[in-house]
């Protein structure tokens, strides 16, 4: 597991963990039926609270990317995360960077609209 989080980032840790899984899915390194590491293991390796990892897993479940089953853990259920998952990950990264540089929501909206019109 090569997931990483940045505790100094303005992006919440649970969102960073979920983004790691989405990236793995988009890159084809995770496939339908693959099991994600146990939440306790992820929490230990990343040095975060167990509930932070569980929140990330619940978010991925709500997006339809994984199934959470008692006794079986987190299992990838999507064969293709689709564009929505990739866009969600990119949006989170853009928002974090915008916050870092002090851009306002209006600035960010204007930039995105400009790119869409290209």
C-alpha cells in the first residue's frame, strides 16, 4: 500500500484517503473483487485515527466504488470508477490548491468556466 496523506493540507484526511483509492482504481491498480487493506492497518500505517479511515471507506461505499461487508472488509465493487470519481479527486486537489494560494470560490469558478469554454 503506497497511500499517502498530508496532515498539513487543508483537504480533510478522510478525503485524501478516499482520493488515494480513487486514483488506484482509475490507474487500474485496483480491480473489482480486490480487497482494500483493513481500516486498522491503514490507520496504523498512515498514523491517523481509525474513524478517519472508516469515514473514507464509507464515502467510497456511498459513491458505489466499494462494498463494506462485516467479516469481509472493504471490497472493490466498481469495474470502472468512471469519470465522476476521477473528477471528484481532481476537484478536491484543485480546491486544496486554491485554498493554499488564497483563491476565492469566485476565482476558482471563473478559472473553470474559462477552461470549459476553450
